[in-house]
C-alpha cells in the first residue's frame, strides 16, 4: 500500500511540475506583411512556430482619410487583390493561430483628431475586418481575432478612445483582442494612455532601437529593469519581449540565440505576465531561423 501511495504521490508531483512549466511557457508572435518575399500567410502559420500572426499594416486612417491597407508585395488593395487572404486567415485560425491586423507602423499616415474620429475608425474596423458587415472588406470575409496598435507617430491623442470603442464590440459575440507594440522606454510616448485603459490582452514591447532599455552585449540590467516596470505598471493579460529576428531587422537590440536562452529568458520568465517573444518580422525570421532556434525555450 505504501509503495502504491508513493508512486501516486510521485506521479502527482510530476504532473504538478509539468503544469508549472506549462503555465510559464510562452508563445511567439510574428509580424507579417511588409515583404513580399517572406512566404504566404498560410505558409507562415504552417511552420507551427507562431501562436500569433500580426498582419501589417493598415497604414492610412483617421482624420477623414480613406483607410488603406499596405501589404507591400503580397497583394494590391487598390484592385481588391488582398481579399484572397480570407481563406489563408481561416486556415491559420483553424490551426489555433490568432491573426491580428496592425494599425500604424513606422511610416504610415495616420492620426485620430477626436473621440468621434476614434469611434468612426472603430466602426470601420469592426465592419471591414472584424465581426461586422461591409461590401468592401479588404481581406475578404474572414473575421480577424483582434487589432494591434503599432503607433509610432502622428499623435498620442484618442488611442484610449479607440481601444474602448473596439473593446465594446466584444459584447457582440467573438472577443476582439487588443494588442500593442510600444517602445521599451516607459511610458510609451504614443500609446501610453491607451495602455492605461487596462483593455489590452497582449503587449509586445519593442526592446530594440531603444538602447537605454534593451539588451547590450552581455548586459541584461537595463532590459530587466524595463521589463519589471512594464510587467508591474501595465494591466495586460500577457507581456511579450519584442525583438528583431535578425541583426538586419533593426538598428540595434538583436539578441544572439545563446544569450537569449542563457541570460535573458531566465531573467524574465518568472513573471506571471510573461507571454513569450514577439519578432520583427517573418522575412527576417526566414533569413535567420531565429524562431525555430528559440521555440523550445520560449
């Protein structure tokens, strides 16, 4: 009897330790859409490396502009050429991959001029990319899982309004996930107010092109301090470490695989809010094989 009991206890402890490891396991988010040579959306999801794919970008919107998507060499939105992505989005979702649409980017033409403007943009996003109805859905009938805020210019006003309006649509059925890609200097200059709403599910902080808070050749102190601030001061379901997928993907902040595994991840994975790693972008990940090299450690 004692022998059986000890076996049961050891099995139980094994299960509990596996659960503990599982709860701390993260996923990889990838930006796709800004290089026609990075493979299709279906191929991206088919790698099995990513839990989140962020289609980038809706680069023009707000302030009375006609919203316009820009997917580089993948398709031509002006001739409705991106509607064919609908079946690919659905195939990704069938694999359990969440697919978001990213607003903004580093070189877009966008801003929100008022609360009413934010509401108008939210309505457009709902009807054209989410669960609403429109005769001119740029990506076809597929219903995306959420909206990503990659705001790096324009104005810092009314993004909190946009987040509230979008979040309100979750009451109409499928949840609208809200995600964001702030820079690591805290608080973010553009979406700091939006993040304070507490409505964001996943926040992938850009720990690159920001020397004061990124990793630098063996020195983890600045990154760790910044990570602690983000995870303690921002109400979000999960916080992700945003990195360039290769040295060419950013001006600075690339972390070699060995350093990420041995130094960086052990320092941040203890946080209850740790969600994983975000990579810019699929094109550079193809060149470096970064996601494949880190997947089992994330």
